[in-house]
C-alpha cells in the first residue's frame, strides 16, 4: 500500500482515539483468541496499543481448556450434576494454579514481549473480588458469585502505567475459601465497580444474530428494552443468554456500552474501537 | 480498503507510538503547509493526533507572506540593505500584530476545531524568548537573535494538556524593545532549551538532496560530520544552509534528532513519525 | 517627606493588604489610563504591586483608538448602522491583530519592565471565551456576546505567579468565527466566572455623579436597588448605562464588589484598594 | 500472667519498634515454617504485626515440597544431573503454577485472614525479576540467575499499605522464557535492589553453629571477614554455604544486616526484631 | 520470663494495634501520673509507643499543684469565693507561665528523652482555643470556657510526626485577655473538634464505682442513658460529676469512646489500649 | 497628607517588596522595642505587614527585664561571678517560665490582635535548639551554647502561613538539661541554619558609630574586613562586640545581610526594608 493511504488511515483514527482516551475499558479475554497463537499475538498487540494511546485497559481472563488439560494430566475425574461440573477442592486448586499461576503470568509476559507493561492479579490480591458460594439449585462446590469488588489495586496499577490482568477467582467472606468465578461475570462486575466506559467480551461468535444460523443477520446495536424483547422471543439461546446478561448488568450498573465481538477476527478490538464500521453487537 | 488492512496499519503504528510517547517534539510550521488549506487541515489534524497519543507537541511558526500582505495594505515600502529587508519600528509592529495577533490565534482556533486544546504565546509572554539585536554586517533594524529561553509557560501548558503555539518574536534585554526572530532559529532554540527529542522543520523541499536538481537524490540520514563535508563541498546552498544550521545547533545542544521534511506532502508528520519509511532528511 | 511619615503610611496599608490578599480582582483597563504614558506607567506599577502583595490580579483590555488608527492606515472605511459601527471580516481581522497582537503583548512587556510576570491571552486561547453573534436589532457583523467562560488557563497562570492579560475577543461555537467583544462585558463575565472578589472598571469619569454636570456630587456607594432607582430617574445616562450594567451583572453573579473608578487619577487602583478614603463609586 | 507484666513487655518493645519503623525488611519464607500450620499462623501474624507498626515488609517464598507433590501427581519423573534436578519445560510450568498460582495466593489470603493487606506477585509481574540461564557446569534447564531487579511495583504496593508477596520465578531477557530462581537468592537480590535494612532467611536450623553437631554452639553475630575464615576452615557446610552467600551478597550490596533464623521457633520474627535477646545468627 | 511468652504477648497485641492505627486519641494527662516520677516515665513511654504504632496521640495537660507552688513562692494569697479560687490577673500570669512555660516544655523534653518527637502549644498558639469568661454565679476572674477550637496546628504537627502537647489556656475573643481553662474540658473540646476516636482522662481513681467506697464495684462500661440514671440516683458525686460530663459531651459531639482510667497504675494506657482486659470505665 | 502622596509612597515600596518577597528574615526582638507599648505595637504591626507581603518572618526573643522581675518577686538572690550572673536551676526554671510561658505567648497573642497568625516555640519544641554548657572561664551554670539547629517546625509553620516566635532556650544533648541561650546568638544560629536572607537585631542603639559618643557618625555599611579593622582599632566596645560577632557569624554561615537597627525608632523595620534610606548599620 502506498504511504499516503497509511497516513490517511492513521489520521482517520484521531476522533476515535480522542473519544476513548482516558476512559476505562474492561476486556474479557477468552475463547479462540486465547488458543490460536496468531490471534493471541494480535490481541496482545491491540491491548498494548490501546493502553499506549491513553485508554485504561483492564483485562479479565478465564481458561477452561487449560484447566481441563491439567485435570486430565492428574487423572482427576470430574463429577457432573445435571450436566454442570462439580468443583471440588482439588479441582478448585487446579483451577487456581492454572488461572493465577500459568495463564495470568503468561499473558503478563506477552504484554512485555509487545513493549507494554503489566501486572497479573487474581481476585484474592488486594482483596479485589469477594465472593460467596453461588446460589443454585444444585450444589456445584467451590463455584462462587461476587459480593464485593475492591478496585484499589486495579486503579493503582492502571495509574502507574500498567495493564492489570486479572484471573477470575475470588476469596470467600471467611477470608479462606477460594471460589471459581465465571470470567464473563467477573469482567462485568469489575467494569461496573470501575464505572468503566465499556465492557468488551471477546467471544467465538460474530455477535448477536437475529437468526443464529445466518451470520448475515448480525444485530449491530441493541438497547436494554430490545434485549428483553429478544429474550422473551427466544432468539437469545444457550451460551448467549449469560453473556447478554453480563452485558446488561454492566449497563444497568452504569457502564456506558457493552460489546460482544468476534475474537476470531484479527485485530477485532482495533476494528471496534478505531474504525467507523465497528464490529459485533453493541448493547447500550 | 477492507477493514482488516486498516486494522493492520493501525496495529503497525504501535512501536512508533511507544517510541515517541512522552517525548517532546518541536515543529516549525511554515511554508506551503501553512498556505494551502487542505495541507493546513492535514497538519493540524496530525498535530492533534500526535498530542493525543501522548507526544508533547510544541508548535513554532513564522508568517512572512501574511506580514507582506499587511505591509502592502498600509502602503509601507520596505527598505532593503544588500538584499535584506530592514525592519524598522513600523514594520516590527506590523509583524508583531500579524504573527502574535492573527496567525497564532487562527492556529489555536484550528486546533480546537480539530478537537485539540491549545494556547497561543509569543516570546514576550512569560518572558519566554529574550533577544538582542542580531549581530550582522549591515544594520537590519529590529531583527534579533535569542539570548535566553525560559520554558516555564511552555512546560506548564504542555503538562496541562495544551499544545503551545508560539510566534517567533522576542523581547529585548531592556524589557521594552521587541525583535523579530527567524522562526527556524526560534524553533531550534526552543527545542534545545526543552531538551526535546526531535526538532522537525516543515519545509517546501523534499529534504536535503545530493543533487539539488534531482529529487531522486534525497539523503535520508546525515550526521554532523557528514554535514560539514556537504557544506565544504558546496552541496548545501542558499536557503538550505541556515535550515541545516538550525538542525545542527539543536543536535549539538542535546536534541536527539532533527528533521527537514516536506510540508507539501499530506500528513508528512504522520509519515515521518508513525511509519517504517519515514520522509525527508534526518540529522543526528 | 520625612521617613517617619513614610513608614506610617506603609504601616497603615496593612489592614487593606490583609483584606485583599489571596482574593481575585479583575481590572478592565482602558481609556485615558491606557493612552497617557505617565498614567500607563502608574497603572502597570499598581498592578504589579497588587500581584506582589498576594492579590490574584486579572487584566482585561480593549483598545478602540488603536484599532481605529490601523483601520485608517489601511484606508478601511467603516460602515455605520444607526450610528453603530458594522464590524465586517476585514475590520474584525484588524481588531484581532491590534488587540491580541499589539496592545496585549505590549502590556505584558510593560509588566516585565516593572518587575512583574505576565502572560497574554485572547479569548480564543484555551477556549477561554466562547461567543455567539450579538442579539441586536441591527446586524453589527462580527460583534459577539459571551456564552461560556472557561477559566482553566486564567487560574493556571495566576497560580503559577503570572498576571494574565486578556484581549476581549472570543471564538464562536463553530470553533471558527472570531467575534469582537466589548471589554467591559468581557471583564464582567470573567469576574463572574472566576467568582472574583472585585470587578474594577478603570474609566475616564470620576464615578457615578448624582448630577453629571457637577463632579462634587460623586456617589461613593450604591446597591442594586439604588441603581434601579437611579436608572428609572434617568440619572444614569449614555455610556454610563452599559458600564453600570456590567457592574450589576457581576454582583448578581456573585462578585462581591464592583467599582467604577477614575483612571485619570495617578495610582487610582492603590487609592481604591489601600487607603481609607477609596475613590470612585462602589456597587455592591 | 498478670496484666502489669503484659504492659511491661509491650512497653519494652518500644525502642525496637522505633528502630525498625519505616525500614524495609525482606523475609525469605520457607521450610518448616511454611509446612506446619501452627508455625504458619504465627509467621503470618508476625508479618502483619511488623507491617502494622510501620515496617515495610516484603515476603519472598519458594515452595519445593508442593512442587514435588504436583510433579508426582502428574507422574512426571525428574531427570537428575550429578544429583541436581533438571528443570525441563513441563517441570517449569508445574513450578510456575504451584508457586505463583497456589502458594503465593494462599499466603495473600492468610494475610487478609489475619487483618493485613497483601498483593501477590511473581518476578514476571511488572518485569520485576529479569534472569538468564544459570551459568553452571551441567545444563540444569530452566534454572535462572537474576540479571536485573525492577522494584517499582514492590515499592508502589508497599507505599499503598500492602505486603508484597513474591514468588521466585523470573522472565528471561527474551521476554518469553520463564526461569525458576532459588528463593534465597531472589530474596537477597530483592533486598539489595531495595536497599533494605535487613534480609531475614527463615530456615530449619538454629543459625550458624561453630560445631554443627552441637546446637549450643550458635554464633550469634558474624562479620564478612569472620565468614571467610569460617568458610576456609570448612565450618560452613552443605546447604549452609549458599545461604551464607546470599546473606553476604546482600551485605556487600548495601543491606545493613542479614539474619539466618530458626523458623521452627514460634514467633521467631518477633523474637529477633522486638526483644533484647534476638535469635539466630546475624551477619553484618 | 521466657522469650516465647514475650513473643506471645507481643503477637496478641496485633488486633488492638490494627484497631487503633491511624485513629486520633486525646489524652488528658494529670494527677498522680504527673507527680510520681516512675508513673510519669511510664506514661511518656506509653505515649511514644502509641504514636510509634501509628496512633495520632494528642496530649492535653493542666498543672494545679505546680501553679500553687509558684503562687506560694511569690507570696500570692488567693481570694476564694464560695470555696472557688478567684483567678486575678497576677494568678493568671503565674498559671500561664507554669503551664505553657514549664510543665508543657518539660513534657516535650521527656518525650524526646524517650525517643519520640513533640511540639508544645498552648491554646493561644495558632489561635487554637478561643474562650470567653466562664458563665457562673460568682465572678471567678480569668476563668474561661471554650467558644471555638481551631485544629490546624494540631493536625499539621500530628501529620508531621510530632505529638502535640497542649496547655489548657485560651485567648479571649478580644485577642488580648488570656483565660485559664479546666484541662478536662479542654481535652474534651479538642477531642470533639478533632472528631477523635477516643478521649482518655488519666485520673486518680479506678474509674466509676457503683459504690464509691468499694473499689471492687468498678463499672467497666456505660452508655449515655445509664449515665443519666447514675446521675439522678446520686451515685455520681463530687469531682466525678464534671469528669463524666466531659466524657459525655465528647460522645455527644461524635467522639466514639471516652475513658476514665486510673493513672496510678503503671502503663494504664497500654493496658487500656492493647490488652483484652482494658482498665477503668468506658463511656460510649 | 493628600491621597496622591500616600499612593506615591505605596507605589515606591514595590521594588523593595519584590526584592524581599519569598525571602526569610530572622528578627531578634528585644530591648526598648519590647518594653515601650507604642513601640511594641509598631513592631508587631511591621512583622505582620512583612509576613503579609510574602516575607518569611521568624522572630527570636529574649526577655531579661521580665526574668529579673519574677526573680525579685520570688526573692531569689542572684549569685554573680566576675560580674556575670550565675544561672542556677531555680533561675533557669524562672527564665524558662517567663520566656516560653509569658513573653512568647503574649507576642503570639499580639500578632493575632494585629490580624496575623503565629505559633510560639522554644528551642525544646521539635528539638529545635540543641545545646551544651557554654565553654567559659567561670562556671555560669545553665547557660548554654547551641550545638545543633533543627529547622523542621520553623519551616513547617512558616509554610503554613504562621510567624514562628521563638524563645531562646535550648535542650541539652542529654535530652534533659535545659539551657538559657543568649537571644542574639540564638537568632544568629537560626538565621544561619535557615540560610536566611537577613538577620536583623533590634537594639537600643542607632547602629555602629565611628565615634560612639557622636550619633552623627553612624556607619551605614560594613563588610567583614572592615569589621576586623574596627575591632583591632578598639572602636567596637562593650555590648556591641558580641552583637557584631552574631552578625558576622551569620554572614560567614551564608546569611546575605545582617543588620543592627534602632528599635527605639517607630517602624524601624519598615524603614529598613521598604525605603530607599534604610536605617542602622548593615553588615555584609
């Protein structure tokens, strides 16, 4: 491409950079974008670029597949209750080690590799995420729901120029029991507590589809009212339901925009934030 | 262009943004880039973008053509001495009004128009530029050379988020006489006093040419030693000589890089700062 | 005079200095005090002294006579509409150059000459004064009325030890059109936005006279109610009407005291601020 | 015990608290004190008390036994080279998970349980510990030695009231390879980089014994010269040699005192810091 | 005592230190604890320890016995009115000198002797205590009651690491007359103005006794309601009445707890603050 | 006097105020200026005015006559040794009470009466003045010489807007013994430790006279060399010798100017600081 085109594209990014500068954006990082090395490289590059132009980037991650790998390695058989995995103490320990010890620190290292600065936390650090056992029909073991978010160390590290990278595990109110937390939910709670401008869920779908079987039916924008219509119409289904709930909860708690975007597309974060077209579904 | 290309280009700007972030870059703005409305729009957009990604942008400007226009309007005939214009008191007053009252404030307004923030100064404000009568064979009247730069108000306004825009006039040591200062020189002195990372002169040439008649002979990089060779070889000629001197003086005073770039090219600032190829001649 | 008297006078200034220290006083500087060199010297000395003893001095100036001089020089004939001058684009450019480029910077230089520190701004800088076309029966061209005052750069420069000197021109809400603003009005708006302690208009009259033809009938103090009586009685006349309006508007917006004082008297500012007798008319 | 005795003991702690207040003490936590629950409780209580009276406590930990447990669980057989374990990539991953994911976060939780505040880091976070492959006769795999310590996040978290708890793993200069670091060495390097007042190694011995078989021969104080004598005399043996080297290196780098104390004694930290008798061996 | 016990006691102080850290505690120092040298040493040690562990200690003192000594020395006979001493100007001067000149400065010296840092003030300094003549049936001369407390210099010196030691004399609203103030009252007013956590009166009694003749009937805790019952029952008598009023007034003004403790017991402050048992009577 | 003259005098004070603003001036206050009520009023007014225009005023005082009055009242007979008073413990206590308890606090009150703000200290507060027994042929008891000056509380109170008023007594290195210090010496040491601009001794003489019997022979300026000539010529005599030594010592320690001025003249401080003529003798 000629240089003049390049300069033109950079110049056109200005209003978007101006718009996001100084704002806080919480990104739930997961799915394919975390498994495919080339996508992973692009995501990390995007996060560092976003931080670099003045956005307060906060990353929340889960890591189901890697937890499963280690569970398998230690020959841990999982107990299932009505199709949901029961998290016993040994599984919880494995999850904690994989999330807070492996994935988290590997992400921090990758950010440094890309010229950024990062610190990895889990919800225990700085008493960031406090939780209680999740309220559900079946006992799922050490699966928790967040009861309080303390944002001090997120804000301190953000202000000191670091990207905080957060594992979705939390400490019980007894200050002893550790709980596994769904990463979408953790990201939503953190975005709410921070009064973030945006919550972005990097997923393995194009966004919300009017007809889930037809990727050309992407809905690019929805408000809370339209979501409740979609819900009652049964258009929202399966794994999309909790994701949309995370987005809606954040909006209700004061987050300005929630986004479900396609992590399988290279640089989907930049496309969403710095181009006219955007990507995925925005909920407001 | 497709979105994926756009995202790719933005992503590739990251290392350049990282490199320049937090650094001070002094830009001498003048020539065609100041006269052609479309180039002017692009330059202002670039300045605001640079500030937006964390560069401490400082703009220094002259404005010969507009001064001439007003001189003509008031029927002021200029006296010439060995081909150089003699700046009498009336001419100086006209220059001060045009530079500090018109061009300066119009640039500030344009920066606001593009979503940036700016404050306009001349060298009298905050006692920023102190000067004495220039030391030359012929008496040129109120033409001065800088004896002291006080950077307080530049730094204060930069830190407060503004782009300082500076007219190249200065106050004499008697705190009364006002002098006209060559804008390239003023930019060079200010860059030196600020310990800037870069001094960039926006000019009406492609850069330094090995054969001035052949624009394909652009020299993209020179060090001080190579410059003295070029000088003694007579390759540097005419108006290029003082420009190169400004660049060299800044380097000697601790500025890291000086650049002579082509203001006639759209977004030449972005090309220089944020692409692999760069533009013009860099002196180090 | 003997030394003991001098010391006595200085000692007696203490309670006044204590009273004004740390307060903000906005002075509209204009009229004879700006034309006569000896009065000008005294005013500048007084401003520097006021700043020096801890008063936050803010200076607002106009400059009709000097604008007229340049208009004449460029052979610009003015169009009049019902006796009011029509400000076309060319006239506006001339006004901008004279005010922001000449008078403003000359005042800054004089403050340095007297040992003070100053920075000159116009309403475009820092987006300080935003305006729209004035609402009047006849189209007066680029004459504006202020719609918003942004005080950031005034406060920053005040806190950094400088006297801000402000030209009464403003930027339209389109961030492009420049408007001429009446300097009394600009001073009043700025005093209001700053929550100033005092607004002082330096004028060419002794103050408000009960009998305008008899200077012995000076009214030294008035409140808003008394002013409306004077207005309905027709005692306020001609140019005094808008001046009193500026004073009243400031009081209504929270300024503590407005003053109309005689700029033709040497050191009238010091007399008003630091002696028992005061000078001119105070509106509260 | 009667109250008066209690008060007396508290009162006597004053000079010690005064002495240590505001100073930085780096504690290498490991051995029995980490395995026995009652000792563990006491150590955590002591750390929180030390922080509470104004000491800047920094905790560094290893965790060999827990790493071995997980290695065994995943049926990982270790390769040994001249009696030293070879750390292959899989072993390194296990170590990283156990140290940074499990032990580290459990310590943070325990500090909260005791009313303190903590944040857990590993050497990758904030690029705190940079390392290269250890220089040794045999290739030991991913075992590193520290080449640079960046203390920013330690100091930030300390100043914000947190106890930083640090896992002894480090990032290679390629910003990709992760290395296992001996925890005593990591503590020594961190104490040196912080200019700490003290480095304390919690060990499973009483201190340095003149006759290692006779615990009544404890040497309570040694200087660097006496240490070289002990070394050449062969009195320092086995695992004590690297520990004493860590202590000496810290002293040479400016740490004021290094201590080898008995982690098997309840509240050994308090005994060392807040009583006349002290405990273990002090190196200065 | 063995070391392990000592460590145990120190370790047990942790929750109390955590509880009081960063809180403000105002101590009225007087009575036997000020006369007996060994008690005095212990009190000063306790104050320095409290400050050292992060409590904002503020000391208020009177000094009747020492005033009487100097009155006797200058052969000043006291006039009594209905059994109350009349404070004439000469007596007031003596009181001022003894309190602000002798006792105050001696306490400051003792704090330094014990390794602490202190500054001595009286209510005149920083206009800390403003008073008017006390409102009473009989004219008692220069005995005042506090009308305003200005806490600036207390807070400044506290934040700078000093223990402020305050003599209970005050300046009249005429800024000229000096008044003697009851020290309990002064302490209560200062605690209220500071929004202190605790007010502690060091007295010569064990606390409030249900049967004043039987020291085994100490009431360890009372709320405001229970106090009004005790008052109407006539159980509060003599000197205890104003002391309890000082305590109650502070509680009503927002102080969290008031304490009447036995200054005759060694380290009574430490016993109250850092042990399970506490001492004396707490009012809440 | 007419107003115009008043304004003129105020205006002429500007360069002096500019010169002294932000500088530290230590004034030794004593002699007649402390005994005569009208002079006292004038001095306090001057101090408040100086502070008000931005000078960092520090006041040091003695108080021999008032100490004598109280000694007489308590029938304390003084022992003299070679004509010098022996300061036994009782005398020291009296001095401490009079200086730190009476004179100091009365000065603070007077400053408030004049609209200023002040805090009174003695050398014990903040461990400001440390001393040892004076080194002299005869044992003079508790007369000390300063060994260390700690300026923290002086600087803190100055920066917080207060005039520090300091009694010239000091604490021994044993942190127990209190010493009486000559007030001129204390002022000189404090000025030196503060790196003051000026030390001013308010005395009962016109300054240094070439012929002490002829007040028309005032020497208005001397440098250190000229002083040693005067000393060897025997022109400096009696009480003037130690005063000149205090002045010289301060100059040698970096104070810019020392002044011996006539405290018997109304507003002598203002005359020295704010008029062309000055007063007394300046040593530089």
